[in-house]
């Protein structure tokens, strides 16, 4: 198990909005940079290299070939480019921090993480913090939006073009995937979740058991079985009353302190080896407050403390 994150952080921007209906999340990486994410991390003692954004063609330059897998070709192409960047960062002994963009980006980040782990005989684990399960496939999706499919694709369920991205499937064993904060799950998604070995903590369980209990249990379980923990943080896991600028807002999410406690506890564990944040949408935000909060949470996950 990795004891501490690398002191070298590579910021990788992924300005993707092809996986969702609502426009604007492609500006998420810029909003997080405006929120001074690099400075916040440098103040914690990290050496930070901002590697810019992966180029993604916008919707106006493309057509939807399959309404059940919208913009599939460009998403696959750019997620492969992201996977290469993530794998290269990890191979260099660095910590990849991927800034989205919609959550289809996770198909790329997890491919890069999994490829690195395969080459180094490491077992990867995933903490997925999200209002949504993202367990749809082309057969279950009500929208055709690929940002609702990355968990399914990463455990080998769904269209083979997505599941086999980067040349192998699955990327991660379902029993090593923990979902926290769910409160909006499609009907057919529920059936896929029940058939899988995913560990799921909905907001109902967060209310009953508390964030501290849940994240400590998740970390304890993962540390016994994996050597690389990837955290995928969708900002819509936070309640829209404090994080309005997200791709798919859903009421009843994590509050300010619950979100920080999650990230602070992950930092205290010292076992996170890669991180992505998704779905910041400055178009529907208020004075960049959601990006500012997200930058704070990233800093908390990497060691920022009150005292």
C-alpha cells in the first residue's frame, strides 16, 4: 500500500462535455485553475506541473451516430489520450490530478490507472463519490449520455468499445469498487448494481451511519485488498445549496463539513494514489463558488488541515 502521495503532482485537464446533455462542464478545468488549485497545492509543499488540457473537439463539430452512445468516437479517442497521460504520470512516480469535464473522463483515468497497476503487479481500488451510480450501459441508458456509464464500463459491463478501451477489460474488480453518496439511480441501473459486487453507501446510509464511519470502513476494507486507491469525485455529490455549479445537480447531498471530512480522512490514510474531479459547471455557478469549494476539497484530500 502506498503510504503517502507523491510530492510531484501532474495536473491534467480534460475539458469534456460530450458525455452529458447540459453544456458547460468543459469549462470546469479552467474554473478550477481560476480557483488557484495549483497555488493551493504548492502551499502544501507539492511540486505541481500543470500539463494543460487534452484537446477535445466540441459538439458543434460532430454528429451523434448512435443515440444510445452519444459522441462515442471522440470520447473513446480522448479517453485513450487521457489514459496515456495518467499512466505516464504514475510511471514517473507522480500523482495524477485530473480535472474535468463530465464524468465520462473516468473511463480514461481508470484505464490509465489499471494499465499502470497491471505492469507493476498492483491491485487497484476505486472510491467513487457521486450522486449517481454511473452504472448504465447502452442497453439501460435513458439518455445515451456516456457520463452515466463509466463505472459499468470499468468493471467490464456494457459496449465493448468502452469496456475494452486501452486494450483490456475489466479495469477493476467490482468487489474493489466503493460508491459513496448515491441519491439518484435509474431503474435499470439498480438491477445492474444488485447483480454486481459493488459496495454502495447511499445518502440514506450516510444519514444513518455518518461520513466518518463510512469512509473509515471503506479505507480499511480497501487497504486489506489493494495497493493503489483511485478517488473519483463528482462534485454533484455535494448538495447544490453549497455547490450549485455542477453538471447534474440533485438535492439532498453532502454538506460542507461532510465533504471535507471525507477528503481529510482520505488524506490521513495516506493511501490515495490518483484523483479526478468531475462535473464542475461554471455556467450555472455563482461567482465560481463551486470551483472554489472543489479546490478546497482537493487540497483537503492532499493534506490541508484546519490546524
